[in-house]
C-alpha cells in the first residue's frame, strides 16, 4: 500500500494561485473556504526586492493532532495515509480546528452553503451539484483529492500547476519522484519540531 505525500518546490512557485482555483473547482468548496492557498512575502530592500511564494495545504500528518483530539474519531487515516473526515461522525466541536498547528482546518457554517459564491442567496448550477456533499457544522480540510488518487490520478492542484511546483507520489517508494526530490534537495517538513511528521515536504 503506498503512503502518499507531496513535495512543493518553492523555487518553481510563481504565486499564480492556479492550485487554489483548481481545488475549488474540483471540490466545489463553499464561499470563504480554501483547502489550499498561496501566501507571499516581500523580501529585500529597494531596489533589490523580490517576492517569495509559499503554497499551503493540509499536511496529512502521520501523527495528526487533529486526529488525536477528535472525540468521535471522525478524523481518521486511510490505509494509504490520507487524513479524512467522516461527516457522519463529526459533531462540529471544533477541537480539530484548534489542535491543528498549521491552521488548515475549517468549520463549515450553514450560511456558507446558503449564500453562494456571489453572496446573493442564490446558488449557481455548479454549486447545486457540489454542495450536497457537505454537511453544515462539520469540519473540512484538504483530502489530497483522495477520489482522484484512488483512480490513479494526481490531485487537482498538482495537475494544474503550470510550473510543476507540486509533485505527488509514494513516499515509501525510493524510486518515486517525491522521494528523489526530498533526498536530492534536502526536503524539509513544515514545523518539523512539533513531530507531527507531515507528509508534505518543501524544497528550495
């Protein structure tokens, strides 16, 4: 069984946010909810200034704090290491939102499903076909596009990236591109000192 993970190449990211749009399109996430996004920071002093872009996503931690604190076991690991939420078990307590040190957990409110992306209380056909998958009051997070992965496809954010800044693959396969990138370019995990063992790595 593979153990899926992702490598994000900070040298390749241009901050276009194609990943953010692709995720929203693939998952029909409601207004105000982004499962992946890109933050930026200006570096240097004029006239020698540049901008750094840092894509953020759920890290699908091996020792996930969100999973540990969930009182109903709604948060769980699949056999291939993806962290998901069972909406039928989630009671909306928000413990996972508080516990996630990466701030990649979101609680869905009823009004977000009602107002629509245009905030006029009328849903588009796109929203009408996508919103039934969500349950108001439950916690949401990136799923690594697990349905796509189960069918042999990469996550939508990976496929869409125009600079191939995101690479997805089996962390346990020494010949996989993710493993080779991590080893060759000294890939590191976000907030590694917390020992959550994220399955998302960054290379520079």
